[in-house]
């Protein structure tokens, strides 16, 4: 049996299954959202603690002449700030890329 023409194969690849995100299809969605919100809050609280420790190590290293401790404190503060940015923007980032993905045809 000969292979189908190239145009038919391309049309098979471009088939739209008609799937899109929809709320209310499965039970427990509100519970899952609550769990994810709680995990996000836990992460933000942990980042506040990590930032406080990092800033203390940075200050301690600076005042004692411990250049390695000072550098580690700076790195920790930078990573903590980045983590706070990511946690705070997580919903917006996912919404942005989800909207971008919905425009791909």
C-alpha cells in the first residue's frame, strides 16, 4: 500500500482534538487550588526566613572580614529575592504562557 500524500500527512499532524482547560469537570478542584495556595504561602514564608538568614550572614561576613561568608550571604540574598519574585509571579507567568499557548494553531 503506498504512503498517503504529504498534504494528507500534514493535515493529520494539524488535527485539532478540541481540548481546552475547563473548570468543574472533576471533583476536588477547589481543594487542589487551596492546597497549591497553601504551598505557595509556605514557600513565601520560607523565602522570608532564607532572606533574613542570608542578610545576617552577609552582614556578619562583612563586619568580621570573612569574605567567603560575605559572598555566600550576597548569593543567598539574591537567590531569595529571585525565589520571592518567582513565587509571587507564578500565577501570572502560568497565565501568560497558557494564553500564548492557546494562540498556537
